[in-house]
């Protein structure tokens, strides 16, 4: 046999065997990843508007890491915060319920300890859990019934509210002074947890909640300098968003380096719409604090390579209340209660099997005041007290009364601005300061900016939607008054 031919044939066979082994190994790893419960990482911005992303088409913002995720994953272009302000939306993520159900009406309101959080449910399903960054759902003091540890998080490094660079954070109740840009500090704390758990048999669940780009905007110099031609206020707003993007990129790249990216659900969104005057809603009506689209629509992306193999954009209307039931289904977890849920599982949408929402969405911005939660002052005070060997037992900071249901409500007691979205139709119920109720109706498929009220032309539809909204609001009131917990 010709030696040259023999060598070429032998080399070809060897190459074929090698390729087969590699493909078999890759297939085996993918199969193992698919069989194992996925890790879950939830990331949330603080006050980032729908239009404040490079991939949306913002003319100035540089968000290369968010843009990369949007190109690779499932991008939600009609994703709603459950509320137009921060604490309530964060409560909706942890419970799958509208925040008014447990009295989290506005900023600075708490969870109720009676609620079963997604962290608690995932703990029961075998997950190791951690919270990092902004909490704003109660307390970050030891002994509180509404600190992250009391609500399902094994590890936590958290702040009572938004925070800026060089923050003092609560490391499981101990005040610790950190150095660095605020979003990077948050990601570094989360990565310490993720690296510790990435190689373990148990999957991990990490909640990473940034304090940016909340006012006051104080960007790191390297980020603000990218926008030196913009007005000073915008330099810092844009710089905070780019700083957040930079930290997010480190998180996303680290998941890949740790070889857990393929079977990790990475889900990003904001907690409410853009701030007035300098924020960008993408042209949608209203701002943070309003139930019009600009106050509720937020950027959102999910990445999960073992399940989302092809990038795509969905216009299906989704909501932060959907995160809870979606994660329950993904993790094969369950909860032992009969509480009404406002969210639906988005797993069929994620898997590409369904592209329509199966349940209407209710919104209700109650006519109540928020509770001031000055994170910087509180945390610096805690640090000083702990250095002096003292405890912080300030009632407002400890929130030992969070489980108490002190009042029985009716719909009229909460008033405010409610809305009901069913398909592409959105009905508003607005109560003014004098108590007068008015309604507006918009066809969002034809009028996404809510400019053309068609309530006079759609009397039958309005009647049905009014009825559905009233039924939902009464259900919310029942929950608020404690009837859900009596069923346990």
C-alpha cells in the first residue's frame, strides 16, 4: 500500500474519530445541562426607562453588554413593571402578586412575612439563594421579619434603598463600607456568591438589584467622560447606565468563564419607567409614578442558551408578576398556599410554543404616600453604632410590625389610578383629588402612545372591561385585608 495514501487515510480516520468524540462530549454536556435544574440570576435596574438602551435605538447611550444580550437572547419589547414605582414592583417579583395585595403600595412599604417569596420556594426546591444590592422591601437589620434572610435568602449583601458609589451595605446585618462604582460593587458581591456555588450540586438563585440609575446621578468618571459633549445632568445619567452595563457585562462574562452560562437563566429588567424631564420613555405617555405606558414599560431581556437557541424579539405583553410563576415552572417547584396569583408562567413563550398572553393584567397605583428610606444615612449610622458596640433598633428601620394587618380597606379607600390591559386594550380608572371617577380606553395596537381615547366608541367593550377590573380590584382588597392567609 502506498505509504502516503495510508498516512492520509489514517489521519482522516483519526480526525473523524476525534470530531465524533468532541461532538459526543458536547452533546453529553448539553444533555447533562438540560437535565439539571438551571441556575437563575435576576438582575434589575432602578428607574431605567424603556428607551434607555442602545439596542432600542437611543442616540447617545452606550450599552454594549445589554445590546449583546439582546442580540443573543429573548428580548421583551412590551414588558411591564407591576407598579410605576420601585418597592411595589420588587415585591411583585418576589411574590408573583400585585403589590397592593400585601400592602406594598408605594416606595418604602414592606413585604408581609405571610407571603411566600420565590426565594423561599426555590430554597424548598433545593436552590442556594442570595440577594445583592437594593432591597427596599423592609429592613436590612438582623432580627427583622422583612430582611432578605427572613424571606428566603441564604446569603445577602443589601441596602435599604438605592445607593451610590462607595456605599455602606448590610452584609447579613453587619454594616460594611465598600469602595467602587455602585453597580460594580453589587456585581462583585454577587459573583463572590456565584463562584462559591457554581461548582456545587445544588443550583443557585441570585437576585442582583442595582441602585442605578436612580437620582441623584453620580457616575464614575470613566463612564461620564463618554458623554462629555452632553449636558452635565445627562453625562451622569448616561454614565450611570453605562456603569451598570459595564458591571452587567462582567457578570455575564463570568457566567461563561465559570462554565455555567448555558444552563443559567439570566433575566434583566427595570423596576419602573423613566424619570421625568431627563429620562427616556421611548415616546410612551407618562413617566415614573404614572400608570400610563411610559411609567410602566421597561427594558427586559432573558438569556438561557440551553432553551433559547435562536435570538428573537417578542411583542407579547408580559409583567414582573410573571417572573415568579415562570421560575416555579422552570425549577419544578411548588408553593403550599392558595393565594391568588396575578402572574402567568412565560415558559411556553420562552420555549417558542406560545406568543399570546393568556391572562389580563391589572395595575393600581393607590392614593397613598411612600415612606422615606435614606439608605446612605441609615447605613452610615448603623456602621457607627456597630463600631461603638451598639445595635440599631429604630422601629422604622427594623419594621417588626410588618406582619400586622392594622386596617380593613375598601376600593374607595385606596382610590388612585388603576388600569386593566386585556389583549391590546387598556382601560384606565382614575379618581381625582375630589373623588370623582373617570375612565379612558385605548387600543394599544393602533395607539401605543395613548393619545386617542375611544371610550365613547367602544361602550360594550368598556362595560366588560370595567366589570373585569372591578372583580380584580375586589380580589386585591380581599388579599390586602388578610383573607388569603386565613386559607392557609
